[in-house]
C-alpha cells in the first residue's frame, strides 16, 4: 500500500473512530440531561471555540505552511509558536473570565464556560499543525482517538446527574491534555536544533493575522446560534446543538480532505502552477458529487436515527438537521476553494468571502417573525456558505480554467431534485425512498456528472 493510501485510510479510519466516540459522548449526555442542559453545555463549548480561535491567531496554519515539504522542523519554530499561543491564551483567559463573571446571570452557564476556557492552555501545546505539514497523519489520528477516549471514559465513570454537570468540561480538559502530551512525545524525532529566521512573536502574529481573522469570522457564524440560544433559550439551543453535532460527525470527510489536500495543493502551486487546471476541477467534481450523495443519505436517515439515538425529547431536531444538510454539502464544496486560495496565498479573498457570508447569516438570523430561531440559524448557515462560495468562485476562475456547470451545478441540482422527491414520498413509501437514496441516487449522480476512471486517478495523484 502506498503512502497516499496509508494516509487516507489512517485519517478516514481514525477520524471516523474519533467522531464516533464523540457521537457516543453527546448521545450519553443527551440521554442523561435532556435538551436544556445540552444547550448550556453547547453554549459553554461555543465560548471556548471563540476564544480558542483568537488564541490561535492563525498560527497553526502558518506553521503548517512553513513545515510543508520538510522532513524535520526547527525547535525554534515550535517554541516560538507555542509560547506565542500560551501568552495569548493567558491574556484571553484573564479578560474573558472577568467579563463572563459579571455578564452571565446563569451560574451554571458561567461556571461551565470558565472551566471550559481552562482548556485554552493545553490547546496551545497541541502540535497538530506540525504533523499536518510533515504529513504524518497516523500520529494525528491516534492523538485524536486518545483525546476522545479519555473524555468518554471520564463521562461514563463520573457523570451521572445534574450534580456532576461541572465534571463534563473537566473531562474535556483531560482529553485535550492527553492529546497534547502524546503529540509532543511523537514530535521529538522530527525536531532539529537549528536557528530559524522567524522574527518576533509580533511579526508571526502579523503574518498569521489573515488566517486568525478568517477563523474568527467562521466561528462567529457557526457558534453564534449555539451561544445565543444557550443564553436566551437553552431548550431550543439543545435541539439545535444536537442537529449541528450530527452534521459535524458526517463532516469527518472534510477533515480528511483538509489534512491531505492543503499541504498537497501548496506543493503543486510551488512546483507547477499550471497543473491546477488539471487537478482542481477533477477534485472539485468528485467532492461535490460525494457531498451530495452523503447529504441525500443523511436526509433520508434523519427521521429514524435522531429519535432512536437521542430520544423523543429531540424529535424537533429533525427539521433543523435536514436544513443543515444543505449547509453540509456547501461546506464540503467550499473547502476545495478555501484551501486552493490559501495555497495560492490569496487569504484576503477567503477572508472577504467569510465576511460577506457572515453579513448574510446575521441578516437572516436576526430577522423578526414567528419562525423559531433555530430554523433561521440553519437557513442562515446555508446562506453563509452560499455567499462565500460565490465570492471564492469568482476569484478562483481568474487563475484556474474549469466548468462550473460540470463540477458544481450538475451534482447539486440533481441532488436537490432527489432530496425533494424523497421528502415528498418518504411518509407513504419509506422503504422505496431508502432504496432510491442508498442504491439509485449514487448511480444517477455517477453517470450524469460523468466521473471517469481518469478523474479518480487524477484526484488520488493530486493528494499524493
């Protein structure tokens, strides 16, 4: 088995295991506490996501870019990035806990959030960016499995009722800490004692600032509904959180694609820019088709699986999940454009796309009316990805020749038509609908999109 296949299988298998453990964790918590408490826990995690993005300041992506294509990494680079992140984490922890202590009236939400924020410090020690650049995916895989395993074991042993709620974020901290220790130990053979011309920590932050701003905008959009609903209506926040967490579970393929594609596209751009005309459209076509098929399967399965796993208390999460399926599809498609623009050093365009997309999101999210905020948030997330896609598409077409119709529009339109058909006939013909979704739809997509053996070979070559 070649190096590429090993990386793909390692990441796909390990990320699937990691996501599965995470799914078991949220299922256990949902069954134990119900929607309202899940909404509070989700809001606390949302605050952590916000502040962790600020503490990262885009430094992990910058580190991956500097390491890409190398077999070793300078100790100076590691120390500089880690120390900078630790300093930022310390400052943010002091400021954020002070603000939250005086602004959050719900004592449960306040205490849980502050404990979650303690994990900023072990997050600063994570060296995932190093192994992304070195393309040592097996270590990333085992690190994530270790973290999620420690977390779920902690929950199963210590979490039983509302009185043990505070132990949930403590288990999260222990999981992240174990992952950080593991990655540090595995990084030792790849470290070399050499001086690197990096400039000061302030210089590094200036270089990575576009990445940090992009991440902050993205997190502002995805985490805002969870935090806002967790504060104003924890019950509805819990319903939204469950649907969103399941979407994150099936987005495991996006993590695999990011880990393998970003370093590879950077190498292609450095070696032969013209090869993008070959690799990019082929990969985009396959990703769009795969995302559409996964979306169809997720849509048809949701009515049965969500109540089965989380209980009847979360049955209202189904419609939220079905709306988020469209967000999932566009998210996968957008990832191709995102990492191409970053690899081509056009981060400002990516940042612009996120900003304009966020404007559309908040315009929908804050609309007055009788619609539940969780539904508006789901529609807003779809609009966010759609606007972002249009902005990035226009820029990518300026330096890569490809057909939008063949690579994006055909699979998406066919997928939407199939989903509408399934939604219409599922109640009357559930068995037939499942047959169409799982067996017939991939055949229809495969032949109408026109994926060839050559497409597959080029896609694998592009990520090797």
